[in-house]
């Protein structure tokens, strides 16, 4: 769950155009490419210099503090149709830390909820219009479920918070 959330948050932050996002989980692969460049190669112009890895200014950490997946609750019914409500909820405590000082720059809790329409709503045509999320990685099992929707809502809230509250001195992206 954690890697899937981290990947989703990284992608969403990059797509804002406000942040330079570094992928530290790929560090071994990056260093492997750099080390390969030191070997005898026919084309030295395409090799990558060793140690050319950008430093981070901010670190984003977080923890899933609430997770309620695919809960069915009974509700009002319409005629002979059931009134069940299937829903999911997630809460993530998020911290943004200055990499030089270890000072917490931002902290918040973001939440997301998703729900599937009841049989009565679907039959009457007033519900069931949730957008199916295409969640990759460890969240793949939730990809087209209301849990996927809950996660996407929480990630969107986290990104909105970070864009609006991060001090301007940290914005250097030019992509």
C-alpha cells in the first residue's frame, strides 16, 4: 500500500509543474548507469558522470492512519430494492521536511472517501457515476473500486495542500 501511495503522490506532485521530484528508490539503477559509464565504451559522449545526482530540499513522509475498505452499511430502501451503501475511507498523515535542517515545514492529515451506489440508486439512475481510478502497483487491487476513488481523493487533497502551503523559496521546477 505504501509504495503505491508514494508513486501516486510523486506522479501527482510532478504533474503540478511546481516541484522537482527525485526518485530515491531508483538510486541503485541510477548509480549502475553511472558506473557503466566508467567502463570502456565506444561512445564516451553518452556516458553519465559519476556523482551527478541532484540533492533534495524537501522530503515527503506519511503514514496511513485510517483505512476502512469496502464497508457495507444498510440504508434506506426504495421499493423492493435494497439500500446498501458500500464505501471506503482513508486518512493519511503527511509531513514535508526540510532536508537540510530536518525541520517540519508542513504537516496535515488528508482524507478521501469513495462509495458505490446502492441498488436503488443505480435502478433509479441517480447514482453510480463514480470515476474508476486506474491505481498502479500495490494498489492495483483497488484500481476500479471505491477504495481507489478514496485514495485518489486523498492524494489530490495532499497535492493541493502542498502546492498552496509550500513556501515559494522551495519552488524551482522548470519542466
